[in-house]
C-alpha cells in the first residue's frame, strides 16, 4: 500500500529524488557551511603547525594548483541572486572552479605541519559533520530529512576519515624548508566567492597557502562522501516508476486509474446536487448537463490539486 501511495504521488507531483535542488544539499554546499567547516579544520591545523618564513623570491617558489580534476555535476549547478521579493535576478553563475587572487599568491607563505596531525582525522570528521548538522538545523530545520542526513553522516565516517588521513599525510610530508620549491595542489575545484558580475575568484588566503588548500581539500572530500550517501539513502526511500516490476506497475496503474474514476464519479454526484439546487429544474437540459460535467471536472481537479499540495508538504516534513 505504501509503495503504491508513493507511486501515485510521483504521478501527481513528480518523482522525489536526492537531487541538487534538495534543500539539505543546498545548505550543505552554501558558502556559510563550507567556511564554518573549513574554520573548524583550520583550528586543528593551527594546533599542529610551525610557521616558516616563506616569502616568494627568485630562489624559492610556491606553485599552487587550484584543481585539475573535472568538476562534479552537482557543483555545476548555477547559483542565483534574489531581490527583496524573493525573485531570481540575473542569469546566475557557476560557483566552483576558481583560484586565489594573483596579488595574494605573490605574498603567500607556507607553514610546516607536524607529522602527528595524521592522528586527528576522526576529530576533523566529527567537527565537519557537527558543523553540517548545525548549519542545516539553523537554516532549514524541518525542511530537511534529518534522519537520512544523520544516517548518511554515520555511513560516511569510515571512508571520509580515511580520505582525511590521506590528505593529512600528504600535507605533513611537504618539505617547506627555505630553498625548497613548494607545490600545493587542490584535490577538488575551489569555491568561487565573487558575485556573478565580478571576476572569478576563490578569494583571499586566510592564513597560509598550504593550510588553506589542505583545509579545503578535507572539507570538499568529506562533503562529497556525505552528499553521495545522502543522495543514495534519500532516493532509496522513494519508488522509481521506471524500476517498478512490470506486473506491479500494471497493478499500481489499474489502482490509480480506478481511484481517478471513483473520485470523478463522487464529484459528479456532488456536481449533480449543486446544479440541481441552483437550477431547480428551470435550466435547459443541455445547460444542466454541461454544468454538471464542468462542475464535476472542476471539483475533481481541485481534489487532486489539494492531494498534490498535501503530498508535497508530507515529503518536506518526512
């Protein structure tokens, strides 16, 4: 019965998916969420680093690779500005694939990272996941399927923590002694912080170039894992019409058609009573017949319109 109801709701209001329009994903990928998580990671880095004078000279270079891997589809979704009435303005712009301002790179420095930082991968994951939950709870609360999000966070911990440890091992192995050429690479596209009408930029370096990029690598890698599991878990709670077995599909279709017809006949009897009450036998027959059919169809549309609104609202709170 529950599978048929989901099937029927998908017909009325469209299939619910763990898509990029999901309010949970939108909040997770928001600039505020990413910056909060990155700051939490940087706090741990600050407890395990040692600053070395690393001003760029002709004898010493810091090479920054802002990401060369293809941008995932969900990061190619445009973001839009909104006016005070909540309406979209402009054509929107992609928010990933930027790099730091060149002026900033010319005065950047690096910091030595202690090797024992590789032991704090679980702490970093816990801080990032706590930041995600706090931002989601503050921004949208009941509009997000918190149960699925929490399950995705738990399911992601093992893989995400291993990825964090790998990044930390790489970060602590970089030789930043004076005279060494340093290469710092972003594993994923950096988020653009500029407005849509401004030149693309990943903004200014908050502290040291290597800690900035390694922090972003950790946050983005963790977000990718959590979002992937969230989509899988969220989609698994719905019924994909294309994936329904043929026999069950026909059964669901027959039940749905029967419901459509039953509601129509109920509305026709209601329409019959309404028109008879209005006409009191004085309306021409064709007017009476047309009025009953038109009223029945109108009531039928209203009924399923209300059904669709309730179905959409139910999806939001469950």
